[in-house]
């Protein structure tokens, strides 16, 4: 089986200085990466329907119970989707912004520090192109992510009441559209670079709309 350079997501890392906790975190990262790589390789070879969770686990020598500690489904494992969790420090920094002042710029930072882009996007694009049955899983993940971010924006702008989050939806739609452009663009080497790319794409969208 070929190996991948795709990194495990940051939410698996431990900030605990304790050495034992750090070792456990690294083990979790290695397990996540191994499961993701095994699932991607098998699905590329056989298609989603031709692969079972048990076969993915056999490649990594873990139990199915362990598998579901990391991924909700074999499709999520193949694509490398992780729970769209906004880190507390990132969310707090976003909340400290002033209402709608520089909302889009701050939202670009929030998204860039929440989403893990796949390291090997060429391979991931090939996976999705060859196996479109994975698309609904990606869309469901995007909707979950969108919901989490809309809630954060609505709270900041004071429109969290039912029916009052129109501004939040529009702002998130802008930035998520920019993110989709970034996915298909030049690889970015850091979250700071991704945030800058998102801001640049949003500016291009605004310029096109104004033209």
C-alpha cells in the first residue's frame, strides 16, 4: 500500500505538556492517518460499495470500534473529513471583533483556522471525480461546517434570534464560496496563507459583482 503525506487534523493533537498525554496524542494522529490512507487507497481501487469498514480496519490492524472513534463512516475516512469544530481560542478571537466591522476578513481567519485542507489535493480530486458517491458525504460535512460558522457570526452580529441571521448567512456564503475556489487553486502552505487567499478571492468576487 502506498503511503500518504496527509497530516492528521489538529484537533487530535494534545496541548498537554505531560509526556504520556503527548505520546497518546501522537498515537491517535498516526492511527487517524493510517485509517484515512487505507480507506482512500481501497476506495480508489474498488469504489465505496466494494470496501467494508472491516477491510479498512484489517489494513491498519485495529478494531471497528476504534475506527468509529475516528470516523463516522468509510466515506468520511476515505475523504479524510474531520468534525468541523471551531477551536475555543479561534472562536473567542472572532467574537472579540466589532459587529459587522471587518466581518468578512475576520470570518476568513475563522474558516482558515477551522478547516483542514487535504495535503494531496490532486489525489483527493481524483477520488471524488472517480467516485461521485462520495459527494453527498462531502456536502453533508459542508452543511455541518456552515451551520457552526453561521452560529458564530450570528452571535457576533447580534442576530442570533430565529429569522434574524440573514447577515450571517450572506457573510458565510461569501467566504465558503471563496473556500471552494481555494480548494481548486494553488496549494497553500499555512493557515495564514489560506486566510489571505480567502480574503483575496472575496475581494475578486466583490469586484466582479460591482462590475
